[in-house]
C-alpha cells in the first residue's frame, strides 16, 4: 500500500513527504539510528527492578542490547524509511499505521534474511513502531497507569515512581542523541523547543502530563527528562476517600467548600497531589459558571462546559514575546470570569489573584508550594514582595486575610502515601497577625510492620466555621453541620 514489497527488496518511494500526526515532520529521520532497550510488549511488572507492594512476582531482568541488535535495528529502520510513504501513513489511525509498519518490517526481515528468533523479531517490531509513531523507549512507561513520575537521567538511567516509591527501570536509550531527539519531539508538539541555545523547557503530553527537559550544556551527563504523569481515569474525592487520603466527612467538607465559592489555596510539597486535589475540587463547581484557568503548562482538566484555558509562553529565540503568568491573570479580569483558577502560583501573580478574589471572583483557586498553612501565608506575603510592591506588612496581610478563605494542605508521607493533612480557614486579623483555625487535621500515630504510616483524621471541634454564612447563602449549612458533627463524633 505504502511501498513496494516482494522478492526484489524494498524500493524507494521518493522520499519522506510528511510525518505521522503525532510527531513533527523531522522526527522519523531524527530517530533513524535510535532503538529501544525495553520491549514495548513486555508486561508492566517485568519492567521493574523492585515491584510495588501490589505485585508479587519479581521482575526478570532482560540482558542489555548488543551492538549486533543495534546494527540490525538500524538497517531495518533505514530500509523502512526508504520503503514507506509517511504522508500516506499519517492519514491512518494509530492502530492501522502500526499494523502497516509491522507488515513492512516483517517483509524486510525476511528479504534481508536476518537470523532472529520470534521473540527477538517481536521486540524489534515493537521498537520500530514506537520510534516511528510514538516516543521511542518511553512508550512502555507512558502506557502504564500505575506510574506517577518518569525521571530520565541521561541515556543510561531511568527511574519511575510507583506506589509512592522511586525505583529504577530497565528502560535505556541508545545514546543521548536519541534521548534529545525524543525530547525535541515532545516539546515541539506545543510549539516550544529545546536545544543548546534554549536548554530548559516546560511542555506537556497530549494527555496533559507535565514535561520538563533540561539539556546540555546545563545538564552535564546528557538530557534530563522528567514527566509527571496523570492517570487516564481522573481521581475523584470518593476515590481519595477509598485510598484513605481523606475521611468521608472531610470529603463532604471539601465539596461544600468548592460549592459555596470559598477562595481556596491548596498547599503542599512537590508530588503531594496538589493538582489532583485541585481537579477534584473543581468537580463541584456549578456547570453554569464561567471558569478561566491560567497555567504554565496546561494540565487541569475541568469537566464544566464553560471553561477558557490559558497557558504562558516562553520568549522566542530573540528573547522576545514572553507571556508570563501575571500577564494571564491580569488579562483574566477583562474576560468576565466567575472563577479564576491558577494551576500553580509561584511569583508576583499572586497579588493579582488576591485582587481578583477580592473583587467579585469568589471561588477562585490556586496551588502553592508550602509545608503547612502558616508557611503558605508567609510564602504569599513573600511573593507579593517579589513583585516590587512597597506596601506595609500589615496592609499585605489584610489583603491576604480578606481574600483567602480556606487553605487545604496536602502531603506525601515518608511511606509514599498521600494525605490531606489539614483543612484550615483564614479567620481574619488580630493586630498584625493573620488568624487561622483548623477544621480538620491528620495525626500520625505510628507505623505498621510493613512500614506503612498509621494515622487518622481528627476534628478540631469547630462547630461553626467562619464561612458558615456563605454556606447558608447556598443552602448548605445543614450538610456542613452534619459533616462537622460526624467528624467530631468519630474523633472522640
């Protein structure tokens, strides 16, 4: 269909006209000398050195690829590129394109009479399909839904996070050139680039997974690629309850907080689940509200029908054209939003977000890196100072106290589990100090024989929170009272 196949051998089709839909035009040619070390058809548990607790059988390590395998792969790949017409291949869906490539590669192996076992041939077929249609050696890892993070430290070392623990994967790249080619393929999909002149780049995969690339000369041992994966099935508060991250009563409290349009800041460390929790809270926003999201790399996936998604833009090669998060948040105010959601607040844009919270955009949300609610407030104050505002400290704290209603603290514990450790509301000011009160907190009681943290969510005894009038306005005061009472009863 896309090239001559038969006893006469692969015939040239006149060059490469276009790349498949998933990759930019130059990607296949750039990948020509590349290979996978880990076969894509391998079962998930066989790709790990140390299986997560849920897996019972240790993985069987495969031997490292030999130079003979690489040479064979390179010859087959070159013959494939000469034979296939990628402009026609790009018109097929992924499965049909994969089958077409497999057919041609099988013919090439037969014609060139390579001595390969059936399993080796299957591995080679999968390797080449991943190189042409996907992200090469990363494909087996991206296909697994139990991996939270993929961390590539140069061509020879790849780590993954499974069940909260970081373990080494057997995935390897042939060389740093292949790894950099795949990094360029990923970032080019969102109109960005990574090379020696622009060695740092944030991007995203089509499923919303967050990608960071830092390339030589800044990364000494080769390109460093980090992918924060998101599950195909988005988590809900009910699932967080089943995982033990929050109690049913705590989940009801969070639902009410989202429903009654409290201004929420989700605080936590790296990998604590802030974005996941933000996605969960947005499920309880009314479907008739206009929501505008601002992110460095778009990863929030809201289900409401009236959502406008905005994304920052880095400077071009001349150092011009940059659009910062602050630019986006400022522009939001001219777009008639009912809620503004900032994926991650990390600079002076926090002041504009607080202003929005104070000017009729109730229910706005954002995430901040901080280890506890009190530190979160201090970080907000510091980020305002970063913007060059020469305001008295008391004035800044008054702005914060009148803007933020609730701080939800998420944490990743040392056993790898994630918990919502505090739900704290901002009450107001007393002198120069912002007053807060916890509605719920998580207390660690010890650990079991397997090293798992034992703890429980405790009520602090607050029966009428500061946002009670807001809950009554939305006819949620009875449900709020019931949740707080049940939480206190279980704590006693």
